[in-house]
C-alpha cells in the first residue's frame, strides 16, 4: 500500500503497545536541528480475541475456533518491539518535519505511523498535517473470522489516510483533531465458510465486508496544574463507513491523559471509555454487535545516570476490553512492557514540560 521508500521511512517510526501517544502536540523547539529517540522493549501479552490474529511481531488470537457463538480463548505471547520518533526543526520558521507512530487501538495492538509537518503561527496556533499509514506493521486479521471448520488463514488489514490537528486554537489551551483512514483487507472472505455450509446466503455475507473508510474527530483541553503536572481531558467521535452494513458503526468516547514530570522520572497515564453502535444486524447472529469499550494504561520513563541524559529505562502496563452484544466479538488484552530508550540529536531539558506542554524535543508524551 505504501511505496518502498515510504515503507523504509515508516519502519524507523514504529511504536507499539504502551508508548503513550497523546494527541496533544509537543511544542516546536526553539533551536533548529534533528531530534529523535529509539526504543526497544520486551512485551508480554495475555489476550482474548476471535477477530484478529495480532501483528507481525506478536499473536493475540488463535487460528481455530470451535464455534461462532463462543467467547474467545486466552492466548499468551512474548516478543520484542521497536519504537521511535524523529523530527527536524527549522526554528526561525517555527516549522517542524516529523515521523512518529503509536497505538491506534490498544485492544488489538493496531498501530499507526505518521509522517508530516507542523507549523506554529503567532495568533492562530499550531497546525499539523500528516499522512498516516499502517506501514510495514499492518494489523493481521482472519480472512474469514467465522470459519469454525478448519484452521483460519490470516491476511493484512492495511490503511492510508490523513490527520489534521489544530492546537492552541487562537491562543487557547484547546486542540482539535480530524483523521481519515482508507481501510483495506487484502483477502476479505468474511462469512465464506457459512455460505458454503448453507447457513448464510452470498447476499447476507456482503453485510460482513470490512473494507471502507474510518473517521475520527476529537476535541481536547489542556490543564497544566503545575510545572510538573499536566492533564488532558477530551471527547471524541468515531465513524466506520465500511462496505458491509453490519460492520458500519459510529460511536463516542471520553478520555483523560495525565503526565507527571519529576526530574529524571516521567509518568504518563491514560483512561478512555467509549461505545460503538452498528447500523445493521450481523446475519450470523441476527443481532447488532454493539460494543462498549475501555482502555487504561500507565507507563514511565526513568533517565539513567550515564550517557549524558540520553539513556532511559522504560516500562508500562495496560489493559483494554471490548464488551459486545455477541460473545464471539468480545476482546480483551493485558500487556506489560519493559525496555530501554536512547535519545539523540538536540535534547530538551527534563524536569518539566517546556513551553507549558508535556513532551519537548519533538516528542509526544
């Protein structure tokens, strides 16, 4: 879906799991130059899902299901993951080019990479425009999730799209985000096994097609309680305009991101709660697969006493759950992460959020 050149660039921007990517934009540094970070971590996952296989680095779901009416079984995995963010700043123009990534849906470890540009204006605020893609780590899903007769074959769920962010709107601590993604399933065969068995008609199976467009809008407020404490409450709206009417859905969510900066220690937390309401009944069950979901995550970065402040220990824990009207569609994940991070280029000072915002040096919290 991406050119080989863009794929190579995106490979440098992988970010997985508990790497907390707040929508709040970091301040554009006041010094020109190249900045970035690289991270490698060991991840331990305990997951339950019937809908996805996982990611190229780790498995979440099992190949076989005994019935399309049963809840998913638990699956454990241990794997390494790389992460990174890169930027180049033109300070005199208050312009920054960046490459970054992060989790899009924690419960399935779906990741997103972005390459784009940020520009600050004196009175209007900060604008960010980027191209988003699944890159070289697409979500791995099942060709036919409802095949209970044999080991299921996996296929890639890829996407490309755009993200626009307007931060510090007219000088206020408010941020607006709009994101669009064109979702593509390489081999879409949802319901094929049930059509072969005579349980579904071919027309009913078309209601299960997962290709289409996803949209997200979000409005976020920044409250800096002190130099060391920052809170970001937000509200968002999602819409999945998929080809299959039983897969089309829309929903709302609320969340709170919090950051604490204590000298060499940075602690970041997130809580999100939302829902998805589907347009039509799933023909396999005769009911809609409406879902309530939540995510909770905590991670920390501790600067190590060597390497001139460039080396840090990183760790985190997260839990996410989808509760659907249909047990087969329930999903859950518990994950732990422990690793190391190296920052290169020009470093931002630690101990507080420069410019009144979390992050710094082109990094997001």
